[in-house]
C-alpha cells in the first residue's frame, strides 16, 4: 500500500495533474486523491497545495520527489529482473514501439525461436518510448530520436523519406510528379502530438520552405490520423512505409529537400545480456546485416 501511495504522489508531482496521473496509473481520480491524502495524514505532511485552482508541490514534496523516483525505479528494475528470471524459454518481453512494423519481422523470428515467451507491445511517440525504457516500463524500445545517452545501446533499424498521404478524391491525388511543399499552404495538415519525430521533421521541412498550412489538426495516434485522411478531413505526412495501402488513400512523393525518418532500437546497456533481451538484439542485428 505504501509503494502504491508513493506512485500516486510521484505521478501527480511529475505530471502536475491528478487527472493525468490517474490515467497513467490506470486508477480513478478519487483513488489517486485518497492515496495522497492518506500519505499526508499518516506522516502529517503537506505534499501539495492548491494555488488559484492549480495543484502545486510543496517544499516537503520537492525534497521527497527524487528519493521516491529512485525507489520506484529500483522497484521497477527488480520486477523486470524477476520477470526474466528462470530459463530463457519462458517469461515476458515488453517492447515499446513508435512504429511496430519495424520490429514485427524480428518479433516473428523471436517467437519462432522462443515460443513460450510472451511479448507485449506498448505504443507511443519517440520521447515516450525512451522514457518508458529508462523507467523500466519496457525492456526494449524503438524511437526515431537519436539519443546519445551512454546508458543506452542503439541499433539502427531503418530509414524512410517523408511522404504526403491524401484521400484518393483529393485534388493533389491527381499529381503525377512530386508535390511541391507550397501546395500545402492551402491545406488542413494533420499532425501527431508534440514529441513525435515525424511532426518535428515535418515542421522543420515546412519552416525551411517558408510554408504555413491553412490549418493544423493535431491527432495523437498514427492510426487515427490515417482514419481522418480516409474521411478526407485533411492531408498528412508519414514516413513512406508507414502509409499502409487502402483504396481511399494515395501516397505521394514530396518535392524539394525531403528529410528521412530513422528508426532505432534501444535497450539499457546494463540489461543487454538479459536472457530474453540478448536474443532479440542478435536477431535485430542479423536482419540489418
């Protein structure tokens, strides 16, 4: 119960919101509130204060936060190690993926070699996946960000140019040559949330070309963006291989200086030799060679 209360305190402090902390923990808002209140009452300390309707961490909470973070990281590491104990033929491997198709071939080969290992895939943007890896929420993570943290082992899985995805009835779908970026000035451009590498590269590309879309529609899911384009709600920019085939979608090359989107596989160096992680890394290397 004590660790559960500390988790609620940590995520409220980290996210600055009981609502977001409850979503992160998979709990109800009243439960998170009750856990923090119980912690405060038990030790007669105020961890958060309400200021103009906003939640603010107190000095006592700030002093406690790094200790709690270290404790929770250690608990997650122990849980992860226990989950991979025993024989290599069984256990659970947790993968955080920004683009699952990059790792699906590796997973297919891995499952054939180790059929008793359960594999779970958690999705999110590049920054979220690196954070999940650092916090031992996943064992391996893919990300488009080139992270030079010495704690991380990195394998490049592939690169793809950005491409424009439009509805089959959209006027741009009739173009038989690469689309100039200036054509996007009159469009509703559908983008991922901030933290997405695809969004960052798209914004940099448009800024360099001095192009501003008529309207931006933000949707925090690649699959939902695809559905929005199918409904002709706007156009979007994907890495070329991300745009799966659909009769209502057309994938178009972009003209001008088009960046490529890399994808890397990361793991913590300290865990590279773990029984379930090592064979996955070896298979990733062999598919790249």
